[in-house]
């Protein structure tokens, strides 16, 4: 059943108006990327140590966020729908105690009760948790499997050298190595430390042999178990920690600190992430409480802060300004006849993207294991200067789509030289197999994952060829070739051919692709079919026919689609019991690349979307929709707004344009 013309147009208009209300004064769109309380807890710990505590007002807002984030059983999880983790619950408990809240407080009492009910308790907190507890005197360093700072002095040709690690991973371990290498323990009030020790452990702290718990892990916290080879390395490193030459350790820490200073200054003190920024800030303070870069580093962490009345103060894992703006543009460009308000919004968004592009190279980047950055866009507003392949690609796709729209012909275009730089940036992130990494090309093979020390996260030791990054890059490069000639060496055409071949080779027999950054098969299919169509693949191509079949098979009786986050964990499709706005939008957009707008599956999906629209033009926030490192789920809160707008506007143009 085709929705009535008037109903569809009214719903689309309302949806667009609501989306425009989400645009910031700076021209960008940005929704909160919700993860967990870990960064907030770590920020409390760092500010306590460096003697820059939160104000009373902030303290109350932080408590509010912990309160709204706590599960009914008293625990804190990896993400909003996660079961409890010893790691996140312990850090939350410690942070609240450092803020001055008493153990009898209902929030803390429930958390402690949950911790005491776990089989191995706090002694089994994962390695990253052991580290954070050790620096506040709540876990002995003898129980920590740490990354020694000397690792950063090893020859770069070694297959396990940190240079070959995934960027986030190597920078996290850079900070951990600098701090743990000094066996630093903060001089906190001993009566408070003694009290928390009594609260966390079911036996006297001094009687615990922490060295026996280096490999002890809470079962529910483990996503990647310690491999035999990693266990052997840890055991050797434990011996090394007892006998390492002091001069070599001093030199190694100095080397790490030099790299930390570079990271802080080159990212305008924000770091690649707030986790990295907090570790760097603490490392600088430990080196010198009056370090010249300390105050700027503390301020830089605040760039990741998010605050509102309902949920208090927290820190996001990433800022998504460019990412959200790029998708919002691609959604809004589907409106055939924009009015003045929409045209003004588009103009502001274009100005934001033009200003967010990297136009200057970071000095000495190669010396610090950074790839070139010119031409790229970051996930965020660009201030921290860590550009990404798919963020650049989606920004390009949005800009090129606006450029094609006749109604926006008078708006200022991105200079061709800047588009060429963006294209070159994307090309520089292509791996040998034809796929694309994120921040860098892949620098090591899968064997490096055998020594993944993070336990809670998977596939985080090196860059991969990600389906979504490959698809986004293929789409942008193909889109560019529609308007501009290839480079002299035909590198764009070569890159798109390799990317397309890679995507074809990894399609599953049932027609799906496996996602990495979203949930999961639905998200990957949306990206791939869009890219294939821009690359000129015909709608009757077997790969697209199979993809359309997969989407139709997984449509629910009510007309929508629904994929549960556990499909990422289990490696097969798992349906969410509640139909999801975001997955339905992805599925509709995917189908509209392959089948007619009058296809019954599309029409049923559109009717379901219309039925869920709220009075203000938006849609309800539902389940988590993003993921990173296999186990960490995210809620991109603006996904619930621009993806349904995109689906309705695209359908609206297709069905009435036929």
C-alpha cells in the first residue's frame, strides 16, 4: 500500500523541520555518542590526583549521571544495554568515593553489593582496571600485567612494535607505559584509601597476594581471553620488572614522555580520545606537578565533555560533528525543492565542513608514527587533527551531492584543490587487499591480535580493512569520478576496482556483509549497496540481488527491521524483539538502491516509519546502534533523526518521481 501523497509530504516536512532544530550555531549537526561511565570515572580519578577537583555543582551533576547509568542490579556496564562489568562498576564506585560520597549511599551500596556477589570480585578486574586501581593504591603493581615503556624503544622493524598497533591502542599503552613504568601511587589521604580497601575486598588488603592475580579475570568482563602466547609474554615481563636496568627504564620513560608531549600539542591538548588525553595528562603531572603542558591538557579533556539537565555531566568517547553533518547533508539533499530555511541550513553546514577539513600538515608527523593528514576530515570538528577515511569519504559524498543539486548552485563550493586533497587522503588509507583502514593503513597482520592485552575488546591491535570504511571510500571516490577526471596514474580507478573486488569477495552466501562500526549486517548492507550503485554496479548484479533478498527475508511482520547488538558478539543475525527506527531506515535506504520504491517491502517499511513518527517530527530513541572493537556498543543519538529523514525523503522523491 502506497502512503497518501499528502501524508508522506507532511511527515517528511515535519521530519526535516525537526532535524534542522538539531543544527548548531556553528553550522554542524552533532548528537551525543553514548557509551559508558568509564571516562567519567577516570576523569574524577585524574582530577583528584592532580588536585583539580570538580566544583560542588559539577559533583552533583556527576552523581546524577552515575545514578541514571546504574543498572537495576547495582552494576555498571560496557554500554546502555550491557550486563554488569566488574571493571566499570569498580571504577564508578571508586570515583564516587573520591568525590566524597559515603559507602552507605544507596547508589554505592548497590554497586558494592553487586561486586561482592561476583565470583572473583575486584581481584578479577581486567588489566586496565588493575592499572587504574594501582595508581590510587587499591591494587598492588605486582598484580598488574603492564606494557613496559622499554617496548617503545625497540627497533621499529619488529612485528610487535607499538608503531604497528592501531592508533588508539598504541596511544593508550603509551600513557599506561609511562605511568606504570614509574610504579606511581598517588599520595591520597590514607584513611580514605584504607576505607575503600576494606569496602572493595573481602579480606585484609595486606594479606592479598596480588602477584597471583595477574591472570585472574572476571568472566563476564572478558571478550578476548588471554592467549597462551600472551600469558607467556606476561610471565617474562613480570621477571623483567624485577630486574630491568634503571638507566634503561629512565630513558624509556623519557622517550614516552616526549611522545606524549607531541601528542598533546599536535592535538591541541585533546588527544585522539579522552582516554588517551586523561592518561597523557596524568603522565605529565607525575613527571612534574607544574609541567608547562598540564593546565592546557586538563582543559583539553573538557572538549569531550557532555552535559545536560536530565543526565548530568559525562564524557563522550568521541565527538561526531563531521560524521553527523555529512549524513545530515546526504539526507537533506534528497529534498527536491528546498525552502529558504533549508537552503540556509545547507549553506551553514557547508561552511562548517569547509572549515573542518585538514589543510595543514602536522610537523614531524612521520617521526611520531603519524600518516599524512592534509585533505582529511576528523570524526569531530577537526580540532584534534586525527582525520579518518570514512569521515572524509562521507563528508565528500555530502559535498558532492549538494554540488549536484540545482537548487544549491549559487552556494559556495569547496575548492577543487581541496577535493583533490581529500581524494588523495582517502587513497592513502587503502590497504593492499583493496579495503580501507580508518586513521592509517594497516601496519601488521592478524597475528598481532594474539597478544591483545585489553581483554574487554577485540580486533583492536591493528588497523583492518573495514567493510563500512571500504564502502564509504568507494562511494566517495566513485562520486568524485562522476565529475572530475582521474589522476594521471589512474589511481582512483585502480583503487575503486580493488575496493569493489574486496567487497564482492567478503559477501556472505546469504547476501549479507558483516559490519564493524554499526549493528551489524543491516548497517553494512546499507553502506555497501550505496557504494556499489555509485560505482556503477547494476541493480540486477547478483551481489545486489542477494543483498536485497537478505533485507526482505529479515523484514518483520510489522514492516520494519530490527537487529540486536548481540549479533556483533555472536557472529550471526539476532533479531531485536522491538522493531528499530534506525535499522528500518538503513534497510529502506539499502532497498531503494536496488528495487523500485513501489516494492511492497519498501512500502511496508515506510508505513512503519510513518507510524512511529512523533508529534514534533522526530522518532523515539531506542536501542544501541553503533559498535567498536566488537563488544563496545554505542548509541548515536542523532541516527534516530537523520536516517529516517533520509529514508522518507529518498522514498518521497522516488515514488512520486516515477
